[in-house]
């Protein structure tokens, strides 16, 4: 499976006690059974009742996978920094993100190669997620170093839903979602509008988005899905502050501790974003159980992001002029066209189905990517760091085979081939060199190729217990701005292995289901990145390695109770030069990556009789526990413990809800760094002493919601 949307026609999940190939899958209710996972860390996660847990955006649904943490230093609308599987995946450089099969990672983005914003996705339309931690599925492509996250859209509740919310800091939200009752869950329309002043100065945001999909049946075995989305956003950012200035009350806000904690230096930070997507997907069932899927898509994208991490430190002004400021503007405008498809012939061997899958991808990006420095006074640009017109063609193909030589053994294997052709017009070259004047432009081309085999072995130890071991190679393409003419484009290579157990209890007339998984994993990356405050983006530091483990469990009961919990540990290090590749625990600890993460999501639903009427209710709880993060120069951040709660009550077509995020009103630091800066002014001498910097996390936030449902299906619970 290449991560495309699952067929709408439900298929029966294999019975746990039946003979035949082992089953280690999580069933996505309402759609086809999820395919068998390629690794213990391959999760097909139906959102289900856990939609009751308060979340600010669809990005936070990624927290349903173990070992995932999100951070955001840029404001509501800026892409999340994703920590997954012991890796700082940045804003997409090491995790492949897709929406209904459409890739979201943006090549050679000015803010970072692979930048991927998921803030535009309407949470009410997310039916499930597939999170594949590690490069174990041949369908995983570029950027899948730490794994792949795919959002799968659908609307189970038919009819019209209108939701209006108002909360702390003048936060307003309006959502309209419609699913025609006579159509399948794959047909829907959604509109989302959001605005707010933010929880401190220079944190206002506003955005609007629309998403629509229609499924057309072209026969008994053929369906066509047409999908489109359009989105625009503008947001302000407070950036980072020095902890010493907060403690000493030096920031330009009131001197009380809260005002200082949420204050800022540079008000010229923030950004704007636009995104438009069109996709057409044709799915056909073939004779003998085969399937053919073909998808084409177009993506139009524009972003502008401004941030300042060092104040007045990087400028080299002419003559005796004062520093002009380190505010950096990253601009990106691009268009993407692509095709992707997969073919499953449905062959059998020795009387058993042996799924063979063949797939391909073809993608072309034409982008303008530019980074400039802005004056502290007025925000005018005064120098260009880079300015490139980039054209990238990515062609890839993969083949995978699943075979069951014994009833208790399933083997999977495959290989993926990827090629890239880069064309770059560098429009920021010098006007002269040692040979004299020259045109300040230059063009280059480069080519890259990579083959990545992947395999897994699944052993059924009992009808409910499975042991799964997976290995694989993956790669991240090069940032085109760093290439040389006629270069064989280097890849960042990743080698990863994982082994663990999965246990599942369901069926046989039980009103409940239970599932638990746990695994150990090891990963080595040939070229990793660490955040560089001077450039405001991640920069290469060489090879890295990881050793980690996770355990997760989810239980449901009679569509009333849904609880999921996970704990993950990972140690990321830079290997000692010349040391054995097997010593994954030796070396310098990488900064900014937490070693211990915990997450709990729970929802309880029920009904009560009030004045002869049935009143539906629900309670949701979300809890994140984040261990200390190592910082440069042997410093560590503080642990973080956050609680979010939500409650809803529904009577007939009306529903009232209240959500409280950061219930304990914790003063927490969403992002934390340790480096040298100068925010005291353009004429102040720069200190050479590194100190802690942070971006403040949101305080306790209340949000009330009124929802109206029209043309409802009859249901027993809210």
C-alpha cells in the first residue's frame, strides 16, 4: 500500500483464530480493513472517539502515535517541528507527510528543505492516520528518514454540522462540514475560519480554508475521487527571548513575571501562507482480487516567514554603521505536478494469496526560494543570503511481495528506486570575481540515484500474539541550493531495524477491543542536521545514530470508552570517529531531542435522561509528558507536563462544549535553545557567553463551542 485512501467498501477482518496468514492490523472502522503493518511501528490509527480530546489543529493528531512530540516557535500557521522516533525531523526534513496520497513536503524550501505545514487540514474531516515509524514500507519515498505520516480524509457523520467557538484571547473559530446523506463517507465539503489575538503580544493569527471531495462510481468496480483544498493564513510570532532577560525583567513589557515570560524583542516576526491542491484518484478492482490505483495532483504554494534568533549579531555593516539586525525573511513560491499509482495483480501461489504490489511516483517541482536579511528599523531587506530558481524532477518505482510459506509465518520484502534531476538558477552570485566583472547569475544541473531494499518477517506466536522484525534503508534528497554543477547528488542515507511484539483481543462477541505493541529499534543516518540559530534553520553536522524503544496500548469498550497510552524512549548521539557501527549508545548526545515521551488520550461517552429526554455527553482527556531535552554545552531543559480536558453535552440537534487546554496553567517553554545572542541593541557589545533562549508555550486556555447538527442519521451516542 502506498498510503493512498482506503477503499470505501468494507472487507471483513481476518478472525484471530483462523488459519492462514497472520493478522497484525488495526481495523479502521467504516472503511476497508487496514493492510497488515510492515513493522511494529506501522500504525493505522482511526481517530474515532479520541476526537473528543481538545486539539488546536489536525497537526496534533500526530500525537496519537508513540514517540511523537510537536513544538512551534513561529506561531499558529507556522509548520510544527516534529520529533519522532528520537529524531528532530524539523518542519518535515525527516518525515514524509501526505494528505490522501498528495505529498506535502516542499523541496528546497527557504525555511528548510522538506518544510511541510499541516495546519490547513480541517480536523473534523480527518478519519484516520497512518504513521509508519521508520523506512520499512517500499512505498515510502523522499524525506521518510524517521517515517511517514499520512492523513486520510472521510466524514462518517452525514448531514450538516455548523460549529462556532469562542475562547481566551479573543479566539474565534467557525467550522461548516457537510456530507450528503445519500453519498459515501468519501464525499464531503468543509469550511474552517479561525482568528485570535494570541496569548501574548505579536501572536495574532487568522486563516481560512476549504476542503471538498466527491466520490463518483463509474461502474460496480471503479470509483473516481476528486479532491480539492484552498487555504490562506497570516500569523505573527513573538520568536524567542533570553531567559536571563526574563529573570531580570529587561524585556519591553510590564515587569510582572507573566508579562515578561510572554514578551518579545522583534515585532517584525511572523509569516503568511497560501496553499491550493487539486487531486484526482481512480480506483479499480480487477478480476481475481487485483486492484489498480492511479492518482494525479497539482499543488500551488507560497510562504513568507520572518524570524530573528540572534538580535544584532550576524550583520557586517559597511563602514562604521551600526548593526542593522538579524531578522531573516524566507520566501518560497512553488508549483508541483505529480502522478502516483500502484497495481496489485491479486496472484496466488500454493493456494494462498501472495500480494504483489508494483508502484511508481513522478513529481516535478518548479520553485523560487530566497532568504534575505531585514533591517530592524522598518523591515526593509538589506542583503540577500540566497536566491534560487529550482526545478526538480523526481521519478521513483517500487515493488513489494508478501508471502506466507507457513500458516504462522509471513514474509514481506521489496525494493524502491528513486532518481532526481536538479536544475538550479542561482541569482545571487557576485558581480565580479578575480577575472573581472561577471553576470550575477549562474546555472547548474545535478543528478542523483538511490536504491533502498526493505524487508520484514512476521511470526504468529499465538492467535493473538505476533512477533514482527523489520529492516530497511531510506534516503532524504539533497537541498538543491547546496549542489554543484554536474555533481552526482548526494543523499542522506538511513539504515534502520526494529523488532517487537503485538497483541490484539477483539471479536468473539466481546463488547471491547484491546491492542498493545512494543518494540526496540536502532537507526543510523549518514548526514543529520541540527538547528543553527545564525541561519534560523537546520544545518548538516554529519552522521548520527539512535537506540530506542516504545510501548503503546489502546482499548475501546462498546463505543463508550476509548483510551490510548504510549511511552517512548530514544537516545540520539553523534558517533565517535572510528568507533564500531554497532556501538549505537556511544557518542555525544544530540541537542534538542527529548529522550523520554509519554502520551495519554481518553474519551468517555454516555447518555442520561433529563426531563424525559435523552441527553448525550462526553468527556475527553489529553496528557503529554516530555522529559528533559539536552541543550548545547551540557545544559538540559525542564520536564513538561500538560493536561487538556474537554466536555460536551448534546440534546437533539444542539451540542455545547467546553475545552480547557493546559489545565494547570503551567508556564512551559515550547522550544528551548542555548546559544550566543545580542538583543540589547545595535550598538551594544555582543556577549560571547551562551545563554538559554525559549519560546513560551500557551497558558491555560478556555474555549466554548456551540454545534448544530442537521439532517442527522439516527445515533445512540453523541
